[in-house]
């Protein structure tokens, strides 16, 4: 892919952003490609060495504050601005409850996911405490000569420690997954404000 085609595709994917941000990003990536070409790379190799347009757009979306995107989106534009405002006002009883319901569902799903994650961390912690209690009990059993109960206690120690490690690793994996999902949802929200300009 040539430099101009790469920059044009990037420009079209960023078309809903504020114009100053688009120009800053396009000039930044244009200079980056030019720098690679000055270092001896061909134009195609310099462009191929760049990240994909999707990855670049996702990175840019994560960097731009949502408030800035909203301000850019609600700026009055030439053309059918009055008609859009009248439609928004007239259809407010329809779209606003739907928006609130969707936001409530997403929020409740996130709260439920975090509640499950917290319960897994608490379970891992209680299994660690249970293993410490088993260590004390096993020592007591061996101390009073109850060998079979002591051997059972050793087994319980290993079960508790193994389960606590399992629950802790599951908790970490779920935390990473929910954080990633939350980030993707936030970027999706930003993209919905940016949209595609006609």
C-alpha cells in the first residue's frame, strides 16, 4: 500500500473526529512514513511496517477524551440542523428511555461481573485462611497422637492451598477480561459519538 492510500484510509476512518485532531494524526503518521523512507525503506515497506489502520484508530479513540468527542458531535452543523433538533425534541420520549434502559442494563452487567470477581477473591482468601486453620489442626492432631486425623489434615491443607491458587488465578483472569471488555465498551461508546461523517 502506498503512503497516500494509507493516509486516506486513516483519514476516512477518523472522519467523525474534530478536524484539528485528524490533521494532527495524519501529519504525524505521514512524517513517520517519511522518516522510514529517509532511512532507506521503500514506500510500500514503510507503510507495511506501520500498525494496521484498525489498531491505529482504536489507539486514537482510547486517547481522545469522550467530552471532546461529544462537544464536536453536538456542534451545530450547516444544513438540516434545525430539523435534527426538532426531531430530537419530538422523539425524546422514545429515545431517552431506551438510552437510559440500555445504560442501566450495561451498568448492571458490569456490577454483576465485578460482584462475581470479588466473590472469587473472597473465596480464594477464605481458602487461604482455611489452609492455615488446617495446618494448626494438623499440628494439634499429630501432637496428641491422632496420626490418621493428622494425615487427613495434611490432605485438607493441600486441597485448600490448591483451590485457593485456582480461585486466585481465575479471579485475575476474570479481572483482566472485565477490564478489557469495559475498555472496548468505552471505545465503542466513543465510536458511536464519532460515527461517520457524510
